[in-house]
């Protein structure tokens, strides 16, 4: 997880700065839900830093379960195997 410097405005996934409309949209979505079951760490950090009044609406931070960790490791192993099995690309430049 990336640490945000105190004076910096957080970035969107496309690397542009978040605007007041973005914060307003997050606030509206959190207040619209009656029960939030899960929230990712990046969103949780935003809420804690910029909307402390909404922290009580967030679910408790849970540790990763064995099934989640095992599924993540299996997916990583599968990506390695498929990367090895791919045919090598021929370069366009002749040597």
C-alpha cells in the first residue's frame, strides 16, 4: 500500500488528482449503503484521512483468510506457468 504524504492530494487510478467531486461521490456512496461488508485499503485510507466522520460506517479491518491467500497464490502460480508456455515473439528487426 502506498503511503500518501500529508500535504498531497490523492491520485485517481489514472494518475490525475482527485477533485472535490470525487470526494463527494465517495461520501455519497458510503452514506447510501446501509451495511458495508468490505472496503479496500486505499479507500479506507482516504476515508480515514479526509472523512473521519464516516469511519464509524466502515466495517472492521479484517485479516486475509487462508482461502483468499491460497487463491491469490494459485493465481500467481498459474500466471507464471502460462507466461512460460507462451510462444516467444519474433522481433521485427532482423539481426
